């Protein structure tokens, strides 16, 4: 079949394309020619319906390089495209990509060219590169917009889920904390009912005594201690339980109290006791224990006195022997009419030995008496005299008599001595 170039019909006054095909008889000899004429306008109108943008190209090109019909931004036919590299490639291949600037309108297009196997015609379809890029950009923007929208939606869902989980955990933690607090309150209330024990719950808002306000001096002294600067300094950076022995004074009576301070652990994740300082304070009155210890100490002293009774009897027996001998000599001197000086010396010796016995007995009395817990003034000279009563005789023997025989002076007046023994 032969497809002619566009020709202008003299009768139809329209551009047409002639399709010519020879006819042969049964013997294969030439029997005639069949000629069909097709209006190019029909091609162009059909192609225009297929175009989706202005610069899209749809064309029929003959093997001779002449365009039979071309629908583009500018409709044309009869143009020569032999200079097109893509056309030359399409002549030798059944199909080839098209990507070049048009030799007719100068627009760069991207498309495909297909060569017909039955007819001497090539079909070309191509899009404007700018249009393709715009479509690609629009598609890319749509993809990015969709991705961003989905990401934002997923992020929002994740945040809501995280918030929900956090609220659930917080609610569960509060429930556990409330249950634990109720159990702690029950345990602390039971402990606070034990005599001699005071339990306080300390927070930044204030101090609460567990089990209600107790009677007696101990709770009041502990509350005063908790509100003091010393307590705040001790618990400023407290990380674990601490045990301290405190001495409180009320009037002339001293109380010994063992104070245990423990921080309450927080159940919230990531929080430490320092985030919300809550403390529980146990105050145990150790005064009675100390008194019992003093009683045991007193009993041990009495037992010690019993053990040293034999030695003390020897110490007392010696001055008694001296007194007996001095009295015997004094009586003998009086009978013989000795001078008064002789009698005076014997009597002085008796007085000295009596004073020695008095000091020994006084030391035993002081050692064996029960000590009181009340604060009272004390004279340092009495302490020195008491020590000399115990070891003075040994000092006298070791130092050839270089030991004071009278009371020891301190150089302090009475008011200074009293202040030295008074509490601050």
C-alpha cells in the first residue's frame, strides 16, 4: 500500500491523504488500482480529542519523512522531519524513545515512536518535558503531602497513645501509692502506740504526728526538734535512713532520745525523694534505758565495794592501830608525869589518823552512792580531793611526801564554780 503525501483536492477543496493499492488477478497480473482518499482534518480532530495538554504531540509520519497529520500546539501536516535523529532511528527499529527538541516548533518533548510493520507509517506520541516535570513535581508534592499528613497523623496518634499510657501509669501509680500509704499509716500508727515512741510525718507543708497528739514531754520536744535548723541541716540532702542520738533538756531533767529519720520513696518513675521531700521520724525515748543502765552500774559498784571490803578493812585497821598505840602512849606518859608536849603530840597523831579514816570512809560513800540524772553545780576541787584520797598515799610514798595535805584550791570564786557545772 502506498500512502501519499497530503494533497489538496480540486473538487473537495480539502487536504486529503491518498491510500493506493494495486489489484491483481488470479494469475498475479496487474488488474487495476484501488484509491481511497481520507480527509486529514478527520485525523487531526481525532488526535485532538486524545490530547490532554496543549503541547502534547500526536503525529503520523511516513517513511519518507513527510508528516501526514500532526496534532500539537500548532496543527500542521506535510512537514519534513528527516532532520530528526529520533525519526532516523525509528526507521530501523520497531520502536524507539523520543527525547529531543522538535525540528518544527523547537519544543523539547519526551515520548515514543512506533514503526508499523504493515504500512509505511510511523506513529509518534510525545509530551512536553515541562509538562512531565510539572506532573512529576505535582505527584511528588502529593506524595510528600500524603507522607507528611500520615506522619503527622501517626505522630498525633502516638502522642495520644503515649499520653493515655502515661495517664494510665500515673493513675495506677497513685492507686498503688495510696494503698502503700494506707498500709504505712496503719503500721506507723501501731508503732506510735508503743510507750516511749513518737512517730511524725514531715513534709514541706508541715509536720503531722501519727496516731494523734500524744501526752507527755517527749512529743513536744520532738516536734520542736523537727522544726529546728539542726534538723533541716541533717535532712537537707538525706538519701537513706539516718540514726542520731539527741539530748533534750526540760527544766533540770535531761532526756536521751534516739531519732531515726527515713525518707519516703516515690513510686513515680524517674523521681527521687529529693523531688518531694517526705520524711518519717521515729523518736524512741532512751531515758529509761539509760536509767536502767545506771542502776546496773550502781549495782556493779556495790559489788565492787564488796570485793574490795577486805582491802579497805586493812586500810582502816592501820590507822586504828596507830590510834590505839598513840592513846596507850599518851596514858602511859600521863601516869609517868611526862610534859604536856608529849601528850599533845600523841593527840595530834590520833586526830590525823581519824581524819585519814574519815577520808577513806567518805570515798567509799561517794563511790557507792547512786548518781542522779539532774544537772547540778560541781566544784573541781572536790574531784581533785577525791582522786587524792585514792592515790594520795601512793603519791606521798613515791615522791617522799610531796603531796598537799590540805584541801586543793582552784582559784575560782563560788559563782564561777557554779557556772562551770551549770548547763549552757
